[in-house]
């Protein structure tokens, strides 16, 4: 085998290697949660999301995207951002409640349906926007609840972790948003071609620095803000689309361009038959005259 063929095969394998790295961190998060190490489990789900973002970009950059890669990515995402966050919250909040595990089931169901719908509607790759909250974002929101609310300054303000009821509301809300058709923006391209792209590049760079420097304080609020802006933006756009262009109670003036047509409704009236014993027109018998029987 030539060096060029080996290099080409390595490039093709590279996106799938990142996808399997995503699976590794997702499964490790489940193991860490079962051992009670919820901080490590949370960051492993975040690492899985980073690899999930990179595998698609690498596939597009190297032009090695395939149907197999899209299907593999969806199956791995169902574990890393569906099952793993649900089990982390189950061990952390729901294990002592008899039927609270149903919340984990509902969340996993929404994540799996969301991924299947994504493959059918968008072919495994979002073109302009995601239809519904992306599953990596949903998984990271649930996973980073523990690091955020146990951070010293946040714990002083909130008293520590939220109650089981609050966590249940968050899980249901996230599941509903994943199942919705609310458009969520893609990660924009970076660069300085124009002022808009340059400003977004600076914002993303500052966000990356904050996520590395103070992850426990930044990631959860940032993801919640991203989720909320999608809902607010969709609501405002829908409201603007429903607003009339002018006052609906204001009568429009006739501009003289309307064509008036007359219609003769006589052709639409029912036929009238004269009585059988009278030739007087305009009289309708109780029954229509029967047609003569045909002789055999």
C-alpha cells in the first residue's frame, strides 16, 4: 500500500475517531456518576460535547463526511447526551424517589426522538439552524447543574443544589425544547471578513477563555442564556409575522381597479316541472314525473 493511500485512509478514519472519543467520555461519565463522582461526570459530558463539535467540522474540512459517520454520530450522541446526563441526575437527585426515574426516561426519549428527527429532516447536518434544542446543549445543561450550584459563590446565594422538584421542571422543559421546532443558531464561522463576523469571533474567543478559566461559573449560565434566547427570538419573530400591515379596522378606499362582475344565478336554481294534468308553467309537483319503463 502506498503512502498516499495510507494517508487517505487515516484522514477518513479521523472523524470517526473523534466520535468514538465522544462515546468514551459519555460512558465514563456514567461510570463516574455511579461511583458518586458527579463533578468528574459533568466535565466528561462537556468533553464529549467538544469532541462532538470537532468531528463534524473535521469531516467537512477533509471532505470525508458519510452516511455511516452521521449514523454513528447520532448513536453516540444518544448515549453521551441522552443516557449519560439522565443517569447523572438520577444518581444525584432521583434515586431516593420511587417513581422519579420516569423523568430520566422522558428526557432520554426526547433526546432519542430529537436525534432521529434530525437525521430525517436535516440529513444529519444542520444547514441554517437546528430544529429544536441540540442534544449536546441539553446534555451539558443537565450535567453542569452540579458544578454550578456547588461553586462557592453560587452556593452562598442559592444554598446549594436545587430541589428535586426544580430539577424535574428543568428536565421536562429541556425535553420539550428538544422536541420543539424552535430554530437554534449554529456556531458561526470565525474570521474578520466584516465587522459582524469579527465581533462574533471576539465574543466566541472571550467565551472560550471564560469557559477554560472559570468553567463552573460560566458554562451553565451561558448554555441557559443560549437556550432562552432561542425561545425569545422565536416568540418575537412569530409575533411580528402575525402583526397586520395596517389597522384591520380601517376601511380601504376603492382605487377603482376592482373588476365588478355580475352573475346569473338562474342556472343554479332547481328545475321546475309542471303538474302532469296541467300545462301551467311555474308549478312544481310534489314528485317528479317518473320516466316510462322500457320494454324488454
